[in-house]
């Protein structure tokens, strides 16, 4: 077992027990998921900035999303290659036939910026942001490129109707 995965198992055992009980703890330190993505073998890290709420301008994952759900959004984005021209990955989470909110401002899309070679990726909910969200992320400011929405439709993760609504900044 490598140093990252050993730290994951030793430091996070109580947090994972809490998750099994339905409680999702705040991320206090950077944690690297023990499993790489299924297609690209990418590592993923959970960062306090996008979980603890200390930075009011930072996007935050919903507290009730488990680490496995968050990693699953990333793994799926890599598996079906939902990316913009810069290589940033994008993902969604579907449940009960609809898009599930990912972030505390009701975001439905997550962005995973390209990581430096050999470093773990991270991500955060990005778009659209409700009216309660920070000004720096409201409106069309953080809207992904058109090719991202096209790829989401092509892969069946979004319907054409959902794409039109989301690309216009409306919730689905």
C-alpha cells in the first residue's frame, strides 16, 4: 500500500464509517481517493476548500453527497470524456430520471480542472448558480463551453431540453 492510500485508510476510517451511517463529514485535509478512474487512471482528491464553507466565494459540494458519489461524477466524466478544449472535465449526477443538485447553490454541473501531470485532480460544482450564490459565479459567468453541453447530450446524460435550459442558465 502506497503512502497516499495508507493515509487514506488510516486517517479516514471514522469518516468512512460515518458515511456508511449516512453522515457525510466535513473534509478537513486533502484526501486522495484510493482508486484511480476506470478509463484514464486519474487520481482524485477531495479538498477542504470545496467542502468546509470557509471561503464564501468558493463552490461547495452538497454536504449530503458521499465521497463515492463525488468520485463517481469524476470517474464518469473521464470514462466518457466530457471535456472542453482545454481538457477540463465536466460531470453530472442523475437520480430518479433527473439531474441531481451537486452544490450548495443548486449547481447541476461539476468542473474538474486539468491537473498537473502526476498530480491528483479535484473538482467542484460549477453551473448554474442560484440567486443566493456568490456574485462572482452567478449568471452565465461559469457556463461551460457549448461542446460540453453537446457531449452531455451525445452521451445521453442530458436531453436536448435539459441542454437548452442549462445552457441558458436555467435549472432543470
